[in-house]
């Protein structure tokens, strides 16, 4: 994964983390939804990570994102 993609992914994950703390913030809710839309594209660029998750944990990207959405209840 390129440095630029890493920074984007970390920014999106930070947004999702902030929403976990402040669940009633409608601005954060929208930003977190956008982050969840953007993360698959960024993570697919890092195919090594996805292969590792599939091989070692039998987890697909969609499952990861669904779990995050479930935790955040949106």
C-alpha cells in the first residue's frame, strides 16, 4: 500500500473512531458513512493485507466493513 493510501485509510479509520465516541454527532455519522464507502477501494489496493486476512482468518473485506457498521449501529 502506498504512503498516500495509508494516510487516507488512517484518516478514514480516525473518523470512524471519533463516531464511536460521539455517536450523536450527525456530521461524524455522514463522514463515517463516506469513510466506509471509501475504505474498500483503498484497502483493495493493498492486496497483501486482503490475502493475509483471507488466508489466516478467512475474512473478506465485506465482512470487516459489515462488522464495523454493526458496531457503530448505522
